[in-house]
């Protein structure tokens, strides 16, 4: 399976609009981060996890001409706001399958009422096929996906495990039971927001403690704020086999 990091930034991305922080002014392309999302590709299948406000740019940059579906981690705007831009796919290929827990689907129906309207539906609206998922395994294409429930402040959201790869974003805490699903990983992707603690996201130290506990072979950090520091500096400070992800990075799992 090939994983492409489409975006690795926190909710406002990097640079933040109008921000004069040194990381926001950095000339290093690895310090430019769109909102967090990945593309998973295997055989003829192509799925994205989350569909934030940068989705259109991400599909263009990664040269994606079709997708088989979108998996959502949670309803926050930085993970859902680009849903209208699945139109080029639904116009060409028909209903795009969406996978999310019930609370997320309910929220999407409020945010994007015109997409889900049954009466007087606007002809140009994206067309989707809803799949309500629970905290148990399901299939996309020929692969089994295992949701991993993590705590993002007060809300419970999903990360996903596929084979020996797991993608967790926006976590602050993971229960002992759910941590069991993250054993024996080849690659873990986990969020690490910044140096200082944050009420709803792991900071760098908390992420590193979790990695030390779970012991994946390799870990990539994502959902990064400008307040974590420069890519080049932070990369040098990380333990062996822990890396900062960056936009456009591809890995094979
Ligand atoms: Zn987020
Ligand atoms: Zn969030």
C-alpha cells in the first residue's frame, strides 16, 4: 500500500494567514502544511482519510483522477470542509462512498444540507453514498479497516488501522483497550501539535511517550502547528525511527 501525506498541518495550516511567526515565514517547502489528510492506494483502489478545506489543491498536487471513497476521522471543519470538491469525482464516476460514525454523518448533513437534500436537489451538488460505521472492522475494496477510537478532548473520534499501518489524528488520549489495536505496527501516523500542552491534541512530548509505549517500527508525526518549530530543527531532535511528516511525502507500507 502506498500512503501519500496530502496535508500535515493543524486546523489553520502553515503558514497561518497574516502570521509573522518565523515558521510561518520559512522558505523551506517542508514548513508549508495544508490541513491533515492522507491518500491510501493499493491495487486499483484509492481512498482518502478526511476531506478538509485544502482537498481540491491536494487532489491536484497529488494528481488524483479518481477516488473510491472518503473515510472521516471526525466532523471538525479542518477534516470535512472540502466535501463540496468531490464533485469532479461524483460527476465522472457517480456516488462517492463516505464512511463515518453516525454523529459525523449527522453533522455533515447539517453542514452540507444541499448534498443530502432529497427534495429539489440542485443538479450540480455532489452525490454521495453514506456508510455508517461503528467501532468494529469493515471493508473498503478488498481491505479490512479497523477503527481505533481516540479521545479528542470531549469527543470520541476514529483513527484507522489497515494491515500494519495506522493513522491517528487529533488524539489527546487513547484508552488501554484501543491501544491494543495499535500493537505490532509497521508504521504509525500520530498527531503532535506543538511543544506546549494543548487541551485536545497531543503535544510532542505526549506523542513521543505514546510512541515509546506502542513501539511501532516507524512513526510519522502529523497535524502540526507552526508552534512545533521548523521541520529541519524538530526532525533532528526526534528519536530514531520517528519522523516529521511533510506534505507530499509518500511511503510504502
Ligand atoms: Zn484537526
Ligand atoms: Zn479536530
